[in-house]
């Protein structure tokens, strides 16, 4: 169904009759919002509700007349503001990072002499070629 705006003229005199009318219309299926103007004695109903059902509910509490039924005014959507193309800022080029590596790999830098000093080299021959 389509969302409609229903404008009704009512015979409401005080706050008590206004509350009854609001309560009756709010219970109708498809009603999204209800507004009452006490000075002009008008009620505006927005939703998918049937105008005949809304009027019959209000006539239980007094005089009710349908003034107009039309499409609900949708909010005017303004086109998004056009974004100007951003000027590309020239970023300074980063200086290259220089990483220094040691001349010898870590496994060659182990201290083998300490082990060699503690073991008597005459008793153990570590050389497999000789």
C-alpha cells in the first residue's frame, strides 16, 4: 500500500476528547503518525491506514469529516553538494632507510675457542681429515 496523508475535521472541545480521538486513531492498523490542531479542530493522520476506517473510529466520539486524502509529502532530497576535486599535495619523498648487516652471519660469530681451551686437544682429535 501507499503512505497517505489524511486530513480530518473533528468536533473536539477539550483535552479529554482530544486524548480519546488520538487513542482511537492510534489503534488503527497502518497509522504511522497523528497530529491534532486544536485551534482549527483538524487531525492529520499519516500512514497506510484506510480513511474510511479512521473516520468511522472517530465518529464514535463525535463529528468527523474527511477534508482531504493525498500522498504524504516526502522530504525534498537535496542533491549532495558537488565535491571539488582535491588538489594533490606533493608529499616529500621519504629518504631511503639504510640497514647495515654484519659482515659475518650470526652462526659464525660463536666463540668456539672457549670450548677448545677447556678440552685437552691431545686426547681428543676433532679433525676428521687427519
